[in-house]
């Protein structure tokens, strides 16, 4: 049995993705820094583990992995081939594409809105910037909503690794104090994700 250690705080969306994947594949692991504060990754000891000063990192038998989506893919490939890791290359490509969607299309807009509304005091908020990013964020979720009109999960009718980053982003979107457009397919998907214990415990935590 491999020795597995997750590094990073529970309030980080990127750590949450790794955590959710670890729970989906039912792997025992040690968790370092679960309740640490923002800024902890730049402590010199942790920078030996990840010189980027970012969480998460995952150590597997002493080998360190960086990048949350890489960690999700690794766990899916090693521990959940045929389920989280789709064997069909086209289904896998769709699943992968939604992982990249979260990091490339969604993340910049989410970062601006989330940090602006949740981690910035009201008097310091740049409301013009937050407003513009909010419009783009609604656009991102309209794309997700439309993709889900004929499927239960992002890559088809089964839950795969692609649902982990997309689902983590969707929770933040649903929990932010925003007037959201009507997104019936994304709403049903959101309810479906909530049937998973790890989604409720690892992702649906109070925004802070
Ligand atoms: N692309 C990286 C981004 C990692 C990242 O930006 N992590 C943030 C938390 S979400 C971080 O470490 N921030 C510094 C801190 O927590 O002090 C990944 O997906 O793992």
C-alpha cells in the first residue's frame, strides 16, 4: 500500500479537487496543512516540496506531484480506470477538456469574483472589475448548462474525473452572492453532484 500525503488547506479550491478525488478512489492518506492559512505555501519547508509556493501537492511514496488537475488525473488513472478515468479515448478527451475548461476558461473569472466578493473587504472592492468578471462567469456557466442538456455528467452519462474541477467550480458559483441566470441543466447537475458524499464534505464548505 503506497504512502500518500496531501498538502494544502481545505479552503483552497485546488486542494478541494485533490481531496475529492482521494475520497472518490477511497485512498488512505495523511493530510498536512488542512487548516493552514493563506500564505502558508511560502514557508521554506513547504517550498522544498513545491517551489511554486502553491497548494496542493501530493506525495506518493516520496514522489511529489504538483498541479491539482494532474493529481486528479493521476489518482483516476491509477485507482479508477474505467470509472473516473474513462477508457474510451473520446470520452476521456471530453472529460479532460472540462478539466482544462475549469483552469483556462473559468478560473480567471472565478478568481476575480471570488476574491473580490469573499476575500476583499467591501471598501477595497473594485466593483467595475468584479462586475465585468461576473458577466463572463455567467457566460462560462451558460456554456456548461448547454453542454449538459443531453448528458448527466460533463463527459457523458457517468461521473468521471472531468466532473471534479467543473463541479468544484460550480459549487463556488452557486454559493457566491450573485443573481444567476436560469441554468436548468446545470442546476440538475448540481443536485446530482450533491448525491456524492465527498462533494458535500470536501467541496460544499462555507466560502472563506
Ligand atoms: N495551477 C495550480 C494552482 C494552485 C494554486 O493557485 N493554489 C493556491 C490556492 S487555490 C495557492 O497555493 N495559493 C497560495 C496560498 O494558499 O497561500 C493547481 O491547479 O494546483
